């Protein structure tokens, strides 16, 4: 198939920070960009050529975006498959609706991984408080309970310790959920895979991630992990992407258990917070790689040329009328600031990130954390 070349137009379903940074990468390559988002003032609006204001399940909105595009991609999983299929009436959609159906429902995702022989921790499908009690007895007692649909950054999930299942179930809205055994973790990592329509694959080295209150706090790339673990993680992510017949990006979140098991946590078929450091560390950022993949261009080099780290900047920094001291943070050598242009800071909302390079992952992390402490 022929590549989609500039000055073609790329349509992005979703106009959040990931759409914004993808749009910036696309524009630097000479592409035009359209986005669809329910918010007319979304983060991607200032860098897009056009914005279709529509819900993520709006079939006509998806058609309107596709009619003015040469290819359509996504920056968020919560897109109705029917909207993807509507866009497909006009242009290629990468990734497609079949992949999205698998990953956007946690129960189906876990089942798909298990059915295809990929390693996951013990889990149970839940549909009631009673099923939660049974799961706690059989694979618990401690569980992470996650609603099958909706939620990210810790939303729509709780830790359950085996007591008061009814209250726990009610707190999730009584929705179908997955109960996952709480694993004794050595660390959390992720691997980003890019695959273009013609089949070429590029796999980034693992990023090591640290979460606080179930939101990513910091990440290093490449992560400081045992070479065998890094190799196994990359092989695992590649195999999943190939099995899904991915077109675009796939972030594979993993757990390394203290007993040495490497387990798949979740899949995200889009740019990922843990690979923001690729803009400093790698010849090809995750955002440029997405543009290359969906336009069926040769993929760029994923291997880092030097370590980098990021720290997320949450809305908490702005609460109470505070004004973060960005000048002080940027005085730390090797540090860069990325703000997403969002309006309305609130606790836990990702407003931007700091990134820094260093001689090692630990050095980069020390620098960026020092910069963040000055805010």
C-alpha cells in the first residue's frame, strides 16, 4: 500500500494532551491535522487546523472528521467502535474497531490475553458483591477491583481487602468489573510498540514507572532493569502487537513480580504517559512514531541516545491560586517544560510534565525531581 505523505491530513479522535502532542509532531512533518473532541476548547485546539466538536460515540461527527482526513487515528480508548467504523467508510482508521473492542473492556482484554497465552496475574470476572466475596476467598484476599469500562489514572478502581464487599461493590456503581490479585511487585514497567500497516515493527526499551495514588508520578527511559527482563518485556510486547495485528501504537503495561514473573497489566493502543520521555531520549518520539505508523512511513529508531525522565505536573500545583515557579525549575540543567494548555486545574488532573536528560536513568530522575521540587 502507498504511504500517506505530507501535506495530507491526519484526523485524531480525541483532543487531549496526547492528541495535542501528536498534532505537533504531525505538523512538524508537514501534515495538516483535524481533531474530534466533545470540548471545543480542548488541549489540541490551538495546534489543530480544525476541530469537530462531538462526543466520542457520535457517528456523524466521526464521519465529518474522516471526510476531511486522509487517515484517522485515536488518542484515547473511549471511542465507540461504531464511530471508528463510520470513519472507515471514508479513510483508513488505525488502529481499527476490532482491536479497540478488545482493549477498551477490561474483562475482554484480560480474557483475550489469557486465551492467547500471554502472562497475566490471577483474576476473576465480577458481576455482584457476592462474586467479589468469592474472588477474595479464591485469589485474594487483597484484590484490585477495576470497572470493566471507563476510568483511567486510578478512576473506577479500588483496593479490596476482603471486608464489606457490598460497600466496595456499591462504590464502583455496581458495574461489571475485574478483580485482580494484588501482586507483590518489584517494579512497574511499560513497553511501547509501533507497527505500520505494511507490517514493520519498532519496539522501544522498557520504561520504569512509579505511581502515587494510582496516577503516574514519574517515569524513566530506558528504565534501569535487568537486561534479561528488558529483552523478555520487549519480546512480549512485540508478540501482543503482532497477535492484535496492530496498526499504530500499543503501550503494554507490565508488572515484574518479586518472584520474577513478568505479567501483563493493561494495554493502551495510543501514546502513553510513560513514554513522554521519548521526546528527549530517543531519535523518534512516540508521537512522531505514531504519525509514521498510521501513514505507513518507515518507522524511526526507538533506541534511546541518552537516558531521560519525566515527572507529571498535576492540577494540585495550581490549587489555592498558586503559580508554579517554572523559571526556577527550568534553571536546573537539562530540564524542559511541557504544558498542555488545559483550562481549569483540579486535583489529580494532568496539566503538563517536566522532563530531563542525564548520564543515567537515576541521574535524569534526580534532575527532574529537583526541578519539580522548585515549583
